[in-house]
């Protein structure tokens, strides 16, 4: 299956539109979003214009996506995901390194700063990874994304989507301030997503 056809099919299934290229900043950028479904990263990926989609990589947990050959093919072979260690982090497998390397290579990233899927639909406090990658790559543009209804289209534990309409909204880009503290930045980034939910 071609990636363009897959993106079209995902947009049809999830009911989201293709984002116009002029509405997005030039890459590399970090798309950061709320997280409630396995459809989240594929929906953001599918909504991007083709040229940007080709250079955008979802960041995902190695512990989940390397559990089977099929998952490895989907994550690595099809989506070119940046797989990171979440459970046994050491200096040697620091999750920050592959994300920064991808940005330095000119690729954009899709990240979910909550760290895990939200069970109640609320945007939970962000873990510190978004701050650290923004600090390690000064000046990188971060684009807030709010996803709605995807947890109903593909509920946790299910493998077949339900035919419902989802939505994807993007907000004004932000950047890490030169003197901004971790707590202030994470609160501001979370608020940017919450504002899109209003």
C-alpha cells in the first residue's frame, strides 16, 4: 500500500481533513498533541501535506512497538518512527538523543507529552521530554495539536475502528523562551492544547 493512499484512507476513517501547507511552519517542527488512542499519531501523519508527511516521524515507545514483527514493520518500516526507551532509561539509550538526531537531520516529530493515553479525555500534565528536546534543539518550532473523538473511533483494547467522525485542530506555533523554566514551559504547552479543546 502506498503511503499517499494510506494517508487518504486514514483521513476517511477518522473524518479529518488534509491540512493546507500554508497553515504549517516550515520544518523541522515538533507536533505535540493530546493522546487517547493508537490512531493519534497516524491521524496527525495522515493530515499533513505529502512533502511534510514524508519528513515527519512519530515518536513512540520501543517497549510497545518492538513486541512483534508486525508492529516493528508498521512503526519502523512504514512510518519511520523514532522508537525510544521508556522503561529502562540509561545514558546509552537516552530517549532524547534519537529525537534530537532526527531534528538535526531535518525531520519533524510527532510527540505526546502526556506520555501515555488518557482514559478520561482530559489533557493530563506533561512529562518533561518536550522541554528537554526543545532545549536541546534551540529555536525549534512547536505546533500544538488537539485530537477529538479518536478514542471512540478506536477504543483501547480494540483493533477495528468504529465509523465515527474525529477532528484535528492545530494552534499557533510556540517556542521555548530563552529564560523559560521547565514548569512554565510545560504549563504553557499544555494550555495551548487545552485552548484548542474549548
